[in-house]
C-alpha cells in the first residue's frame, strides 16, 4: 500500500523526524479557508497523488502570500497531473497539502528499501538528492551509497556516522542527521514497509535539516498489524477492484480486452502470458480461488463484464479438488444468470474433464471449448478481434 506524502509525514512526525510546519490538508469540496496560513511565508502547495515527479509536473508550487497559497491550493484541487512516474496516465488531485516553505541550501536523497538478495533492509542514499534519483543511478551509479542494515538492531551508531561522512553532512548537523537516519530505519521496520523514502532531505539556508517529501510503501501482508492502515481507503484501487475485493475475488485490472477467469494465482499468471504469446492482451488478472462454485463464477463473470473494454472472456480452470463436471455446471449456470454479451471460451482440465466437456457441449450456450491453454488463448484472441 502506498501512502500519500502527508500520510507518510504523519508517521514521520510520530518518530520525531524534523519537518516544516504544516498549514493543513484540504480535499475536493473543502474551502481553502480551512488552511491555517500564518507567519511570514513563503509556503509550498503540494498535490497529494501517489506518484513522484510532481515538482516537474506542476504539482509543487511556491506561494509568497497567504492569498496566493489559497489560490494555488484551490486551483490544484481537481487538477489532472501527469508525471514521469504515472505511465502516461493522469491522476486527479483529490487532496492538497500546504506547508511552510524554506530556502534550500542542499538536497539529499535518503531511503530504506528491502534488499531481497541480502534479505535485509538497505539504506540507499546520495549527496545529490532532489528530483531524479533514477537518472543519477543511471548516469553516476558511483554516487549512490548503499548500506545493509540489520532489522533487529536497527541502524548502528557507527553506520549512521559513516553515512553522515559519506553524504558530507556538516559537522554541526551530525547529531540531527544520525538520529534522523536511525529513526527512518525504525519507521521502515515498525511499519512493515518495503520502501521509506525522503527525497529530498534538505539542509535549509539557515542550517537545519528537514524531510520535505515522504514516500512510504507498506507490505499488505502485514496489514493485520496496522489497523489504522487497514481502515484507510485504498487510493490506488479502481472501483471494479474495490468491488472484487469486497466479495473475496482477487482481481487486478489490466489494459487489454480479454477477460480472464482462472483458479489459482500461478495459473492466472500463466494464462496472461499465454494470451500475450497468442498476440492478445488480458483485461485483468482474476483468481476465483479454490472453490469455483456457481456463486463465485457468477460473481467473477459480473466483475469481468463491468470492464467495458472486455471483448471476450476466457475461462481457464483446473479441476483438482473441484471436479470439472461441477465446474462446467457452474459455468453454464453462471453464464445464463449474467447474460454474457461477449464470446466465451472455456478450457477445463483435470478430474472428470470428459464429463465436464460434455456438460458444456450440451448446454446450448454459444461457447467455444478448447483442449489446451494455447488453443484457448488463440481462440480468445481471435474472438476479441
Ligand atoms: P516530487 O517532485 O513529487 O518528488 O515532490 P517534492 O516534494 O520532492 O518536491 C519537489 C521539489 O520542490 C523539491 O525537490 C524542492 O526543490 C521543491 N520544494 C519542495 N518543498 C519546498 C520548500 O519548502 N521550499 C523550496 N524552496 N522548495 C521546495
Ligand atoms: Mn520528492
């Protein structure tokens, strides 16, 4: 689960990580009067979307007066934002954060990620922070610092000091920096994160350290330990994905036009690959789970057909514990219930497959059967054209 900048900063706040004072967060429909904009300014107005690169895309603006900050915040709400991290898609700005701004002397990159190969958290840092760490990693990989951290003991003092030396942190900020770095690792471990990133961590012109951006990605498998996160609305899921989740179906929307209904995540992945190899594109990943009974299949059809892009449905079910004749009966009944508007291709394999195929053949439904996954994928691609 990805957190918005201000949500990440609320967590940083609990760990004493220094940040600039917040004036408020407003949502679409809120009045900009709700923002507490006081003091001499300037202020920074920031679009809260789940993508970086906002700075270059017009999602981060400086305001000199409170009136200007309110005006910018009002303009930003509802705006569509395309950044280099949104894969060409436009994200709607539903929330805006306003903070006090400061003059920046230096921008540093600091993050903690899970190093899967070493099986431990790892700090990634660079003295050259700011907007495009990906580019720096490409052009000057030697300027990126990596440091393995023990999850149990956290960042050790000598490691924090080494990091401060490597990042050329000024002597008088050594203590602030090493504390911050240790706390950041603590956030990573305690939040069950897969990424905690501060880009940039800044040194202000008046010589202080502030985290002025935050990015936290947490591991969904640990959500049971984080009740507050579990209760939070999922900003990333589409409406169809949310509906599927509510009824216990694993569904992820994709860009293609072939709706896929499969039992088991591995078989679903193999189905997507095979559709691709046959020259088509899947409209979704869908795992109906182990049971595949009439109810589940009906619901899965309904979910798949909610996507207007779908031009054909490919059912690929392996009857292991469930027998193919039961599955076939389920598919027939479900197809009648949902009134399929697109061609249906069914491939069954496994226990009692002959009986299953006979049920499908005698059903009177206009469906195509396939003996192999390859044949099914080719038929689905042809049907979707
Ligand atoms: P991102 O582009 O989505 O990663 O958004 P950031 O929060 O990192 O902001 C992008 C850039 O805006 C930063 O690298 C800074 O250069 C600038 N910026 C953000 N906050 C402030 C601020 O308080 N003062 C100044 N002067 N610049 C800021
Ligand atoms: Mn940033």
